[in-house]
């Protein structure tokens, strides 16, 4: 998992049927000191994260290991928000 900050939402006009109901967020990764890195990812949000929140992002096959994302074509998900920094 990697720490990231939610920067915005991604709106689509059409989704593959298995992705219906999945909210997509644009996240920007952070370094170990909490500084923004020039690396972005679009991630499926399964916890209701909001803009400017810090989150953990699961990437690759780990993103498909939870019930909400099993058998969905997702490479990145937000499985949790970070309560304290």
C-alpha cells in the first residue's frame, strides 16, 4: 500500500458493467514526510473518501482481493482513509 492524497473525482460517461457503482478518485502519492510526489493514480473508492483526505491505496492484484472489487478490472483501490498523520 502507498499513502496518497485525494485530489479530485473522475467522472465517466460510460462504464464497463462490472464497474457500475464504483466511484473513481484521482489520488496523488506522498513521500515519507507527507510531501506530494509527481505521481498520480485513478483509484476505485470503496470507503467514501473525500477531496484532500489522506488515504491508503492498494495497487495491482492486491486491489482485487476484497469482496467489493473481486473480479472487477481495477488496478488501484482506496480501502481506507487515514485518521491521523
